[in-house]
C-alpha cells in the first residue's frame, strides 16, 4: 500500500466524480448528518413533524443513506471484479444527481413535485441495477446476486412512493420492510466478502477457510425466509428463522475472531457490526421486546458496517496507508457505537426512555458522521495521493 510522503504537496484538482465510491460515500455521509439532524429536530418538535415524518425518516435512512453506501461500494467493487469501467465524470455526476434530487426536495416538496421526485428516486435505483448488470455480465457469480437485490430495492422504493402519492395505503409498510430486507441483505453479503479478508490480511491468520461456503449459503436461505415471513406477517416463522440465523451468525463471528483484532479499529468496527446483527436477530426471535430490533439491525449493524467499510475503502482507493486508521476515525466509530447503544438499550427496558434516548442517539449519530466527513471528505474530493487513476 502506498504511504504518502508527509512532505509531498497536497494533490490538486477535483476528483469527486472519478470513481463511484467518492461521490456516493461523500453524499451518504453528508446526508447521514443532515437527514438525522432533521429527524432529531422533528422528534423534539423544534420543526414541524411534516418536514421529517417517521415514514420519511425510515425511507431516507434506507433509500437515501444506505442505498448511497451500497452504490458507492458496488460501482467500485464491480469494476475490480469484472475489469469493466463503471460511470465516471459527467455520467457519474448525472447518476449522483438522480440520487440527490429527491433527498434535497422531498422535505419541502409540494404535492405537484412529488411524482417527479418519485420518478427520479426509482429511476436511480433502476439505473444502478442496470449498470451493475451490464458491468457484471460476464461475472456470473455476482451477476445473479447484486442486480436482483437492487431490483428489489427499486420495487420497495416504488411501493413507498405509491403510498406517498396516495395510490396504495399499505405501500409505506411494504416498502420499508422489503427495502430493509434487500438493503440489509446487500450489506450482509458485502460484509461476508470483505470482513474475513481484511482480518486475514492484516493479522496474517487464516480466516476465510474457517467457514465453509455452505454455511454462508444456508445463512442466505434463512435470511430470505425471514424477510418473506416479515412481509407475510407470520410472527412464529419470523421467530424461528431469526433464532436460527442468530445462532449461525454468532458461530461465524466466533470463527472470524482472531487475536489482535481489538488493536485495529478498522477491523473491530466490522466485527462489532456483526455482533449487532446477532443482537437484532435475537430480539426478533424473542418477539421484539421494546420494538428496538429494527434499530439494533440498522443503527448498530448497518451503521457500523457501512461506516467501517466507507473508511477502509476510501483509504485504500485514495492511495493512503490503511493501518493505522487516521486520527479521528476511532472517535467517529465510538460515537456511532454509543448512538446504537442509546437507541436500543434504554428503550428495551423502558418505553418512556424514548423521549431522551432518541434525540441523544441522533446527536451522536450526527457527530459520528460529521467527524467522518472532516477526516475523509478531503480524500474523496482530491485525486489519489499516489498519482494513479481512480
């Protein structure tokens, strides 16, 4: 890995649209700050609830933040997997604009604007699925995984918008459940691909061989059944699938563990994200006491995994030394971990705790991603420090 000479001049130029991870990681982290800030203000009644409703909050964390992280990761990884170029320059800028327009205008949109925002949002999802399908056309192992899941994201997003437009009363519920299922599924697959590889390479231990492929395939089947059970509203099937998947996931995490992991923040954040996944599944298996299983999965699981992957990918693909993590990274990781703990643990024992736990959790989330922007945004919009393209 290239280590930048501290005496070398700072790279010149604007590189935000050189590769997918740059634009979408920057957009995702900025929106993580702004959207959660709006939600915190609406929750505490400092701004009208109509600006940031509960349904809007769920939609933007999934189809805004999480989908942007997925887009950045897959547009970059698919290029490496297939050797086929993904959008750059004006093409990438246009794709980014499709994602950005609904984010900026939805909180303030008039009813006349809503159909156009819906069209831009869903077309972005469809374009992303099409780009990945074309890029991975000869890479069948990934072709039959990511584009179909992205199409499910588009379907879920369309369902949410149909409800927003007053055309389907159940669209919000269906869209958020399916969207969570599809996007969490993508993040899980990304985690399975990168986490053991990162641990293995950094700590010089054998990790990937510890878990047979059939275990991951069994986990994917269990997860698919869990999502179907949630869509069908079958609580007993949800509980059984969640319990089985929690046990399997805990075993995988145990097999991934290696001495020295706690010395590397870029490793332990991904490992702890898996722990939050297990906790969320256990809570689902127990009937979701306190109604916090979803946030254990999304704030703890998706939040920690996405922040860790954005940091690791940004460092590697911008030409910086990866280990140790840059100053400020650990604090950002800890702030997000505290945000997850506050959002899940106090309400688990007392519903009344929501009144203070939610705004504090939102504040810690905002601080975590604001700090990520301070540390990593300059890397994302400047050219690679080693002079290579990308």
